[in-house]
């Protein structure tokens, strides 16, 4: 563990949250973006290992899409930048990589793309869903609505 200027020990491993990555990617609050850049540089130099996960990436996609109104191509580029950041380990990296390409290339919701790619990893070919349109765009996935039955009055 390294020692920070405050005298506290810096952890050798830490989780990095959505808002931190967004500040860096969007460069919209300069002081915070610079702080994140410094943190990422420490990770790239091996002084610290940063970790994140699929939920953080999903939140980045959602925020960039809904709040910042960025294009799927721009969002894809941002996610790929995160996935390729030295010193930043992302759980399910391969799954997220496949997901972000499916999301942008097939023009489907990120969560649907994630679920479809996860299904393929698990060799699951069929999904029950009432929202079939996105899944039908994924080769090798069959989407079907659960059979409707009439409720009997009691």
C-alpha cells in the first residue's frame, strides 16, 4: 500500500463507481475529470488496481443515453475506452464487449443486448418475453411470449 499525502494508506485495490468514470469520459467538471485522470494514471502505472462491473457500465450507458442524449456509437466508444483502460479490471469484460457491439450494431436496448449475449454464453437459445422485437434481431435467439391463458373467475 502506498501512503497518500494525507498520511493514510492508499489501498492496492479499489472499486470505481459510475459517477467517477462519467466525469472522466464526459470531461464536464474539469477538476473532477483531472482527479480521475490522475487516479487512472496511478492504475496504469501499477500503483493501484481499479475494479468495476457490468452494472456500472449499464449505468454509464443509461446516463449517456437518457441524460446526455449521446449516440449509440459515441456510447460504444466510451465503453470500449473503459474496457481497454490499463489498470482497470472489469468483471465480465468479454460479455460487456459483445454486449456493447450488439447494442450499437443491432440498435437494441443495452440490457436486452446484455441478456442476449449472456444467454448465448450459457447456450440458452430461447427467451420468454412480451417485448420480442429486440431479441428477434439476435441471430441464434428465439423470442416467444408466454402462452396467455384465460383466468377463471372464482
